[in-house]
């Protein structure tokens, strides 16, 4: 299992719209092959800053499967308009 973590800054004043759009986008991503769940966290100090955690069975499920799908394009069209800039993302695995 890998964890995709994204830091997203949304345009100030669009936080509620982003959260509503993310709920719709989450339905799409959660149905993707290999997706094991997701969480959206809002920053306490800066209300337009968010962390997104998505668990994937493998990196390939995300990078090769989901990111090359029409579902990814649909998800991006829902939440992308709210981005202040392209989000920083990475894949992480638990260290024992």
C-alpha cells in the first residue's frame, strides 16, 4: 500500500466551492482500480490550504491506471479550477 499526499492551495474565497467539488471528485477517485480510500484535511492556520491523502494498492494503480483515464480528467475538471497553482504531490510508503 502507498499513500499519495498532495498539498493543495486553493484560490482564497473559494474554499467552500472547492470542498463541494472535492466531494464529487472523491466519488470518482474512490471507484478507481486500486484506490483504498481518501481523506481531505483543511489547514487550521491558512483556510485555503488543504492536504489530500489517497491510499493506493500500488503506485502504478495511480500513475499508470488512474492518471491515464477519462475519470482522472473528469476529477481534474471538477477541482482544478480552484487551484491557486499546480499541487505538489508525492507517493509515500510506511517505514517499519
